[in-house]
C-alpha cells in the first residue's frame, strides 16, 4: 500500500481545499423586449422573444 513520504504542508492542503474550484453564479442578461433576467442565447421564458423576434407565442 502507498504511504506518503512527507507530511503535506498546511499551505498545500489549504490550497487544495480553497474555494478556487467552486462554480460561479450563472450569467444572466436582460431581455431586450421585456427586461426580464434570462440566460444568454436562450428564448425569454417571460415573453417568448429572442433577439427582438417573437419565437414562442405567449398570451398577455
């Protein structure tokens, strides 16, 4: 069985456990038609518009 030859230093251990690898919050952009926050490059779920063109018919 493999056994470490040297003790892992606190700095090396803490670098590994740091928050560097954690995911960022998802990017959000304003809809050009209604101003609702949506994911970029996707149809707005509120109004159904994408790049100023109505893609999905939504009832008002």
